[in-house]
């Protein structure tokens, strides 16, 4: 595996983060004898291999860099992509709300460039499994390459198909949809999830949220939560502490729900579902 967060020393095969002036960040795979060229000079991989993480190195023209282990957020920000991806501010909350952890079986569609796939594969561990679906072949291939770069591909099953035809899996622990019209696939999600499993999705507009709420009720999903996450960074300057000039604001509405079985009578079903639509 090339992405190793264990150990205190940089080793051949590890992914290394190089942070230069103005926090310019590069991620490279350490290969003995190789070189990495930047606009601030050439860095030999052999300069890094064997060093403690957090060490300073100099390029051939004496530009300084700090060598760090890249975090999951670093890797996702630098993932090769051709379309918009989910960002760490949303991914972290998604993992917590879906309860994703070692050994879990998690369903995802669509794969896109593999940002969320990467986080899911990282979280489920060697004993877990991620089943990801994508209808565009070029995107599926790109995601596979991104996962292979990190050594996480063995935790993921890539499926190239339209999810309107349903999923191969049943009884999965959690499912997340990152597709344009998730409300059209709720019967398929219901059939794939285990009873009481975790469901989540993200949509950019309010009218999509309304359509999804209707679809969730039809498929007996309860405990529905809707939120958006807004992140603001601050300048880490003791003398001029204030918000940074830019912030990551609305990226989409996150919706979470749980499938339930409450078939006790038509009238009672409706009343109970209405009572359980949110937990606030």
C-alpha cells in the first residue's frame, strides 16, 4: 500500500506531502532514484526517504519544503478530477452520519472522480467493502486509477451501469447517492439497504430536496435530517487574527434518512411517518 499513515520515518513507496512557501502543497510517491521538479527547484526522492516526517529539505536552488504525511483531506483535495467533487467539509460529516467504520459494506453512486469513494474505502478498512456505481466509463476508469494510486482499490468493487436497473447488493449497511436525481432511485436504494440502515445524499437545489422528501415518504424512510455545512477559516496570525477573505459556503443540501418497517395500518403508517420525519 502506497499511502501509509503509520510510522515516523518516510519510506520508499510512501506518499509524501511537500509544503513549500505560501503553503503550496504537492503529493508524491517516494521512489528511490526519482526526482520531483517544481517551480522552486528539483527535489530528489532520496533526500526524503529515511527522514522523520516534519523535516525540512531544500530543493537544488535552496528553496525550503517541509515533508509531511498527507492526510485524507490532503489526498482528496489533490485528487485528479474532471468534474466537481465532494469536499472534505461534507465528506467528514457524511462518514459520521452514515456510521461508516471498519468491516462495513457501503454502497455508493455515482462514483465520479472517486473522492467520496476514497474516504469510504479508507474508513471501512481491509475487512470492509465499498460498492460503487457509475454510468460514465471514463469517470469509472479515472476513479479506479485514483484508488490504485493510494493502494485502496482492493476494498472497492467498481460497477459500470445505470442504477435504474437496481444494485447487485442487498443488506448493505449504508448507502450514499451523489447523482442528479436521487429521488428517482429510492426503491432501488430501499431494496439494497438492510432494515434500519443508513442513507444519505446531496443535492444542490431546494426543489430537489422537496422531491426527495416525497420519495422518501413513499418508501417509508424516517428520521429525515436536512442540513448544509458552511466552513470559514481564520488567519493564523496572532497579531492580525480575523476571518480569511474567502470561505467555502453552500455546496449542497445534505439529506439523511433511515428505512423503517411500520406496516400496522394505512392511517397509522401515515401518522407515524409524519412524526418520524425529523428528530429535532
